[in-house]
């Protein structure tokens, strides 16, 4: 999965008010691809646009590069509109959270999960690695919390279960804003899960819960009437 061809490039309109940034393929440098935080920085540093359309089709990769790219986009003065062209999985979903607006066509997907790594060593090494991964998980969860409409415990369970979200489900959870028109999916792998039935039941119950809340928002409380000045009221009674 990590050997897929990567593509990071800009396309600008004639007046440079809007530009398109394509992030295709694995995220991160070294073992992953050229879609690194450093590469995105080079692309962004001379961009003076009002709107940046970020097109994502990626299986993920380096968590730290994903966080760094997301923060670079958030710090840019332009409005960031994210388009999920195929899928935004793992670190790519973290990048998607930088969008002021996130658009997912009907046939696209988003995947969120816990951090993972490869380690070699003794028991002490693995214990330290496990501790470090839990800290990374806390950091990554913060990327979703500002958008996620549910409770922290619900988000944590979705992360534990390596959850794949359709466009409708992502919108229901607040992780996307708009379900767009269907487009061709590129490099989207077949998904399998031995515990799919149990996992789908939990996810589906949350989707129903938050879709209902969006369709039936709580009524705004009626503002309390201003308190009357008792001295004036007494004078009016004379």
C-alpha cells in the first residue's frame, strides 16, 4: 500500500486567487513518499491566494508529517477547502481536518484509527513504545475533536476500531461538511474486517444518533424577560 505513486503539485488560476493542491499517495518522506511536511512547506511558502483547494487521495503514512501539514494549512491566510477525491485514511484524514470546509463525494471514504509502528527490541523497549504510542494517540485525537459532534468516549471507540466512514457517515459525525457528486475513485483498496458486524452496529448507531440531531436541532432557549425595576413599578401603582 505504501508503494503507490505519490503526487504533490499546485495548479493556479489565471489571477492566482484560487489554487489547487493535490496530495495523492502516502504521506511523509523517507520510506513513504515525497508528500512530506517539508515538501508541502516549499509549495505553500510563495502562495498568495484567497482560497486553496486541497485534493486528497491517500492511504496515510507518517502521523507527524500529517499533523505538520495540517498545521501549515491551518496557519495559511487562505480559506482551505478540502476535497476527498478517493480516500483520506490515517494521517491523510488528519490533514483533511485542516479544512475550513470538507467535501466528500458519495463514493469516497475516510478512515481514522490509532497510531501504529514497527519496533525491534526487548520488553522494556516495547513497553516504552506502547507508552509513546498512547501519547501520540492523544495528540492525534485532538485533530478530530474540534469537528467531532459526539462524546470523547465515542470518538475513542471509533479510533480503536479502525473505522472506515462513508461520506454520509463523516458528515453525520462532523468530520466532513458536504456530500458532493460522485467521482471516480483512484487507488481505493478492497476493505475487509473480521469483526465487521459488531463494528458496523456501533458505528451505525452513532450515525443515526448524530444524523437525527442535525435534522432536529435543539430549539434555542427563550430569553428571559428583563427584570422590572421595583421602585418604578411601585410608583406606577399610585
